[in-house]
């Protein structure tokens, strides 16, 4: 579970480690996926808190106003399609079982773009579940193949 909470490994490291350690793959999937989903509100809270603190510094405020607000304004121009397709893209991005494409990065992207938190939470959670299924299937398949070969 601890690996599933960390930004780089997330459940992509937690599930294989648990399976190799002899933990039931279904239990590994459930606990690692739940731990990884728990990261989403924590990350949103952290980003909001740290942003409020950093906005007190003029250089950060200038950077934030110049780059992030302009990015968010461009998003508003195409709002209707963006909310729908942006959520699908966010889900697909998080579902790709590679390092740095998980809940931490998905939440950061959603926050940077100013997406609605609840919808982002649902999209990222769905992506985490899909990634968890894929990683579990891969981890158990590789382990089964290794046992067969040995």
C-alpha cells in the first residue's frame, strides 16, 4: 500500500511488489487501488494549500497569473467539449500503466487546467481502477509465466 501512495511507483509498483511477495492478487489490487485513489483528494488539498501560500510571493504570483491563468482562460473558450473530452483524456492518461502517468500527475494536470474537482476525481479514479486491473493482469501473467518456465 505504501508504494501505491508514492508519486513515482503508485500502484504500478505496489501491485507487482505485493504479488511477488505472495499476497493474493485480488487483495493487492483492492488495497493498492484504494490507496492510490486516496492520493487524489490529498493532492488537490496540497496543491490548493501550497498555491495559496506561494501566491504571497510576487514572483510566483506573476508566474501563476501569466501562465496558469492564461492556460485556464484558453480552456474556458472551448469549455463544453473540453469538460467532456478532457475528462476522457484524463482517464486514459491515468489508465496507462507507466510511471508518472498515475493519480499524482493526473491530479496535477486537472488542477493546472482548473477542471472541476469532483469530475476530475471520478475520471482519475476510473483511470486508477483501469490501470490497477491492467497491472494486476500483467503482474500475475508474468509471475505465472516465470513459474511455468522454472
